[in-house]
């Protein structure tokens, strides 16, 4: 219920102020389980990604969104609960397996599961290598995967910017369902998982028009931070 209350309150405001647009919403079935696999450009994706769908989209988010204290922690929990986020532990190992089981449970209950295969927001607006968890979900659940491409949200609200820029219209494109039935029963094959994930990322690249980078976004962020520190150190020495 809280999801629909938040959407009813925020929806008209977002439409009025930002004039968002959507393409391909008919590609998302009106009932039954489905995976929405999206690129992740901005915090604004949480607002605009599901705005045009008549169904609730449940996404998996890091547990830290729900464990904060004080007013800020309360507002964070309220917001992410309101946009349909389920907390998961992203520390790896057994935590990753628990996240997978949570996603499968969402799908078994007939819901729409939203997932960002990159694992984190793009640091520079490019599309990064997808993690294979989305492939395991698709093959174990045997449900269709819809490519879910955010457009212009990086330009509107890049990482680190607290408020969105006005005058930039965010959009979302829903691609045709991807059928991976030829791989059913092969979810333990790493090569198959990589092939499925790469096919999803290619579809996202085509929809979003992004440049693809064959490395993980988290690694790219570490490299950028390291390069910035080295540049700063070089300036100080100079």
C-alpha cells in the first residue's frame, strides 16, 4: 500500500516538473513474474524507472539503506520502502546467495523484479560489465527478462549531485522480452551465465545508446579515485 501512496503523491509532481517520457511499456506483461534488467545511471532511476508502469516493481537494494539512525535513517527507510526496495546484504559469498534467493522468492510470488546488473551506478555515464546474478535469476526462475534502459538520468543527476537539474527530460525504454529457454537447466555453467548476462547488457546498450566498457563499474570507480589522488599528489609535489 505504501508503494502506491508514494507513487500517487510523487507521480504528478514528477510529471509536471520533469516531463519524463517512456517507450515500450507494452513490452512489460500486465501479470505474472518478470525481470526488469536495467542500466544504473543515477539515484534518479529510483524515481523514474517504474513511473509509467501500472505494476509494482520490487528491487533489491543494499541493506545500508535501511540501517541508518536518526531522522536521515528514518527518511531513507521510508523512501526505499516506498519505492519497493527489499534490503539485501551485498558483502558477497553467502550474502550473494541470500540475495539470489530473495529475488527468486519475489518472482515465485508473481511480482516484477527490478535489478541493475552493473551492481552500482555508472561513475561516468557509460555502460559497464554486468554481474552474472541476473543470469542465474533468469535461468532458475525461468521467467522473461525485459531490458530496462534509463535515458538522460545521468545528465540530470550524476552521482554526487544532491538535486536534479531542471530542463533535462529523463526517459525510460522497455525492450522486447529476452528468451533464454535454450539455457534452462544450465544455471551452474559459468560460461552460460556470462553469455546470458552479456546478451542482456548488449540489449541495454542498444536501447540506451551508451558506450560499453568491458570492466565492472565498481572497479572503474576505484581506478578513478586512485587516479584523482595521484593527480592531486602530483600537483602538491609540483
